C-alpha cells in the first residue's frame, strides 16, 4: 500500500502521507490488534501532527497509516464536507499524499469523520475512521484509569447500566443523546465517539471497517466488518433513536439526521440534513425528476 | 460418639492461622475459625484488639501476611487469595457482602436509593427495568424504608435509613455470608434496637451466615450464636455466646463482661 | 424408663481472675441420672449451686471437669465436650430452659414470641398462632396484649409470656429455673398443671423452685445439693 516517496516533487521534504514508515508500521500494528479484539482500546505512540491535539490528530494518524496513492478520501465534520476542520484535513492529505478526494460517500475508499456516520450505507471495502476525543466510556463513572482497565478486563459494566437506570428514573427515558455507549461483539463496552445516538444502529453489522483514533489519549480501537454493536438498554426500555416532526427543509428527507439552523434575527429556524453530501444528492435527484417530467 | 451428630452441612468458611502484620506491629495473630451456613459469629474486643483487621482479611479486602482463608461459594472450599482476582471480585459481589459501619462506605451517595439496589441486580444480569424496580421496592419495604423515597439520593436519608439501605444493598444479591463491622455503631439507641431486630429477622429468614464485629456485648448477645473474644490480636476465648458472656473463663473476658451493665 | 440426662464426676468452680484469682468451688464429683417422665427438683439452701447446675445442664456454664450426657436424637451426647454448633443443635431440638425472665426483643409481639420456636421448627404459621393464643389464654394474659411487644408489659406479664413460649411446644428436656416465682396463685396453679401435663407426655423436667408448695406439688424426686461442694474444700 505504501510507496515510499510520492511523485509530488514539491513535497519531497515529506514522506508520503506525512508520517514516516516506522510510525505507520507502529500505527498499523495497533490497528491490527484493535481489529483482532473488537472494542478493546489499544495504546499507541501518538505523534505530534501539524494540528493541535483535540482536532482529530488520532484520526489523521490512522488515515495517514492507511492511505495509498489510489485511495479516495472523504473527510466530514458534523456530517458536512465543507466545515473548517474537514476542509483542513482534506487539504492536508491532498498535499502530503496527493490522493484524490471526494465529497461523495459512495466514491470514497476512506472516510475520516468527526461526530457523524454518513447517511448513505457504507459498503464492503470502505473504511471509516472516527476522530475520538475521549475513548473511555467509563471515564465519567470511574476516574481511575487503573480501575477502568480492570472493569473492561472483567467485563464489569454494571455501573454503566446503573447510569442508564438513573436516567430512565429521572427523565422517563435514556437521556444520553450522543456518545451513547455500545457493547461490541458481546464483550467490550465502547464509546462510539460523540456521534448522535441516531447513528448507533448504523454501526451494527456494518459491511465497512470502522477504526477509531484518539490522539491526545493515545488509544486506537476498531470494529471489524459485520460485527455486532449493541446500544445498552433495558429489555422493557429498548434503545431508540431521535425522530423529527418535519422533513429536511432542503431535500425533504424523513430518514436522515437533522440539524436545527437559525436563519434570521427574529428566531426563524429550519431543520436540514447534517449530511451535506446526502442532502445535496437528494436535491439533485428531485431536480432531475422535475426536469424529466 | 457425638461426632456423627454434627450436621452434615459443609463449612462455609474456614480460617487457618491467619496473621496480619503491619510492619513490626501485629494486626491479628494466628486466628483460626470455622463458620457453617446459617451461623452468626460475633467478634468482640476493645478498639485495637484486631477485630476489624481480621474482618478485613476475611472479607477479601486485605490479604493476610500468613495463613489461609477458604470460602465455599458452591465449588468446595477455595483459598480466596489464591483464586484469580476476577473470581474473588465476583465472589465479593455475589457470594458475600459487607455492611460497613459508615453507610457512606457501602453506598453510592450520588445514585438514588433504587439505583443503589439496582446495581446489584444488574451485576447479576437483570436487564428488565420494571422488574428491577419491583425487586428494589420490595427490599426497601423489607428494611422499612418508604418506597416513595426510592428515587431520592441516600444523602437525603437519616443515618438509620442509610444503614438500612446499605443492608438492603448487601442482602438483595442473596449472599451466603455477610460481614458486618459495627453495624449499629453510629446510631441512636432507639434506632439501633430497630436495626438489630431487623437484622435478626432477615438473617434468620434468609438463612445466611454472618460475622459481626462489635464492641457492644448486648449486640453480640442479641444477634450471635458464637463469640470470639480478641485481645492484642489474639483470640483469647471462644464458644457459644451465652457461655462466653455468662461464664467467662479468660481474665480479659471477665473484665469485659463485668464492665458492662446487664449485657 | 429411658435415662435422658446422665451426669458423671461433674465438678465446677469459678475462678475470678480480676479479684486476685480467687476460686469458688460449687460442687465436686456430682453424679446423677434423670429419666423421661420425671420431674427432678434440685434442693438446697440459697447459694448451694442449684441454678449453676441447671445452667450447666443447658451448656450455659462450662463444667470444670466431668461429663453431662444429654439425650439428643436418640443418642447420649456429652455437652461438656461437644462442638459449640452441636450444642446449638441440641438446644434447638432437645433441651429448653425456662427462667422467670423474658429476654424481650424490641417490636416483637407476644404472639410472635410464643410461636417463634414452633416456626423455627417448621410448624405451620396458622397452627402455631392458634396454639400460641390458646396458651396465652390459659395463662390469663389479656387478649388485648397479644399483638403488643412484651417490652412494655409488667414483670408478671412478661413472665407468663415466657412460660407460654416454653410450654407451648416443649423440648424433650425442660430445665425450669424458678418459673413460678412471684406469680399469683391462680397462674402458679396453671404452671403446676403445665408441668404435670408435660411430664406425663414423657418429657424430662429438672427444676429449681423457691416455693415449697410448688416443689411438693410437682416433684417426682428431689436431689439435695447441700454439701455437694464439700470434697472441694
């Protein structure tokens, strides 16, 4: 996959895809281990990147370790291809790896994401790389790292379920709406990163490979294709996802995750798809149908 | 000829020559004892006599310097410090329970009373919210806490209620053995009496064994079948509770029993 | 007649370690037997060791030497040397102790106190309640008190609750320590009657009675403990 020196002469001072080959090898070893133990957090030697930690350095390192010259990269932030973080990372890889980039979910071989999973179902052969701010789902319940590792090792996840119990007792339902914890392969409880819980069901038995990188926390974890990912719940309070009363104001979709957008100074607002590629595709479809009619 | 008469049941706990040293100082020395299912053993002695140290060793919190503690959680007697840590943790959560003197040590103060009870059921694998609530409500009633207080945090409870909640949290997982460290310690006398009666009834109804550390001989008299008297880390006298209290043989026990009013 | 209690070479002395280690001999090399259907009354002046002997038969006081064989499930078991848990088992099934004092437990009602032993032995709860009430009635305890905790009762009322709980489902061997002390004549006669019935049902009774009238009314045999400590002096 890796070809030592890229053809890009003006970037000859960098190795292909920025990271040196030794580092990529280290990251790949961590990735292999992560794939072998779905949901388990593998420590890795997170490197300094030309981007502040907390801005997706974990995801970037995984992407850099994966990219080959023929890959097609898509980067999204909150579902959008055109936000600052997504644009910066996309440009970064255009420069240091000169790979083709795209905004079309179906065309990408690697999708790096922050806070969303594309609406269009991912396919076999695709890889989705999540940027992870906090990899430890138990952190809020147990501050000691030593203890959380033991809890994972012995699958002591009762306390996690107690938090859910407390939410149902207080609010009548699970109050967690993003980073909603999941049980991977019936073994490890994992943070799905701060994606809305709307996206949780997409992770279950996904044909694509899911990789997670936390740069600041120096952890990598993974969900291999076709792996069970269950959102924690109670038998009589099953997991549910968000729903909206109105469809997307732009494309009319009733099945996608909507963002609330304030449109004027008088409190006017509308709901539109957070996935810009998906929304744009729907709008084009509608337009072409109207044209052919 | 009387050996055949001992009930056919097997020991639940066997303690062999347990010694716990803190540097040069001895916490407890060469303590041996056996406990059978349904039995209530008291450990009495003054502060610093080693009774709490012994309890910590027995309860799996603090490994002894020497000696063995063997517990039968259904698979025969196993040395609790020789089994793998996850097995021991599992035993600590399901096969036995600890009632601490200070309820704060045994409760999660930031989680509702019902949540405190739910945790034990969830640990056991229960995943039905409604049923968990039902069982928790039933237990609150058994320890005489108004089920209307179920969703309140324990920090809003009185000391006696907190202690009763802690006891419910221990008993709800149906342990075979319960350790209690001065369970009525910080409570008013009237609250103590109510709690003692509750413990007596629960322990008998559930047929669980208990080891109770106390310096209160009246508590020992009311709750325990057998008694160990400890002094300077050693067991100086042991026997049936009424035997030890009514006909003490060791000078220290005689001093202890004569120092209280009508135990 | 079946012997149910056999005492051999029984010696008891108290050593008071906190009073200069003074030794108080009570009796030495005591030997006697009691059979089912007997009511053995222990006799002797105050301080001769009647109550101590009774407590030793119950395993409450430990002998300094000797043997106390008690019939338990058809075998004679030496409670001087048996394991504590065997002794507990013997107390549960074979031997009971009746004093004039009730050990009151807060919040437990009179009926519950009386039926407690039956429940522990597996008697049906309704039947146990019924029998408890009949017994309390016999001992003239007003029915309005039945559902109250005896901790609030007078001394005499508590005493009758205690007698009721001991005789409602008596153990094969009953040890009586002044059960009639301070009872009014009517209730004293009820107790005498209960003792007769229990003995005739084949139980073994050993007792200490202060009241000479009661002694004469119940005793089938008397054991005089006077001078039983002599060999020790």
